[in-house]
C-alpha cells in the first residue's frame, strides 16, 4: 500500500454572476491504495475531466463531476477494503436468486440507464446550443428517468422486505438506500424548480445534478454486485450453497 495523492480542485466565482473571474483552490488528498489502483484513479480523474470539459458548457460542473466521481470511487474502495458492506448469508443468497423482484430489477435497470444516457445527451445538446433542442425534451427525459427511478425504488423496497424483513433502510442496504433517497430528491427537485418558474439554464444544471446522483447511486449497487458475486463464489467453493 502507498499514499496516492489525488488532486482536488474547487473553482468558485469571485465577482458577480455575469463576470468571468474565477479562483481555483488546488490541494492533494492522500489515500492508501496500491500502486496499480493509484494509477487507475488518476487516469479516471483525468479521463472524466477531459470528457466533460469537451461536452459541458459549465466549467464549475465539469470540475464538480470529475471530483465527485473520483471521491465516489475512493469511498467505495475504502468500504470494500474495510469490509463495511454486509454480505448475504447462504440462505439470503438463495432467496435473492429466486426472488421475482430480482428479475424485475435486472430488466428495469438497463432501461433506466438508456433513459439516463438519452437525458445526458439532450442536456448537453441544449447547453451547447446543438440541434435547437427545446426545454420540453429535457423535462420529458428527466420525467421518464424519474418514473423508472421510482419504480426501481419501489421494487427494491419489496426486495428488501422479502430478504431482510425491512421495507427500506435495512442494515445490509442502508447506504445504498441513502444514496437512492438523495438521488430521488434531486430528480423531484427538477420539477419543483420548473413549477417555481426558475430559469431554463438552472433547470439544465439541476438535471445534470440529478443524473450525477443516479450514477453515484448506481456505482454503489455495482460495487455491491461485484462483492456479492465474489462472496457467492466463495460460498459455493465451501459447499454452503
């Protein structure tokens, strides 16, 4: 293990909102990672920043997204290293594999991801004045995204009740549920802001935040799936399932 210095940037306004004056804070945060993972996280940071820099019309949002993705990855890595995520018992694994709610989520999750990609593309086209996109298409995309998010959250509640005996915030899925709650709030916030008559630019920015919260939440579940697959292989080798 070694100290992996990850560059952290925070860019903020120094004048009024119509000005172009920024100040940027730069500092390094050390994380205990192997040399291989240290190299990967630095590549991830540079890649996300370069990608968003080319497509986003919001410099602050570009920096925010690249840092949020890096920190999300690092937090999940630390949780994995510390074995903070509870594992399924052999009995729970059998119930999970046989549950109808598992199959429903396997079907619905990829559809939600496709809607997410569509929404991000529409947001980016609108932000960069490409294709003369109307704000109604931004709203429709996030509406369908929100509906699928709610459906997946509800099916997840039935899943947790069946496997763990709690509708939501069970010990095993507590942090994933917290992430889903934050993401759901940011999705619904878009429509609250639209109802209040906020500027279209603010709606587009809020849409980006909603999509970012979804990705971070999806990464939480992706890491869990990877860990549980490894745990399931281990239990099979031990003859427990």
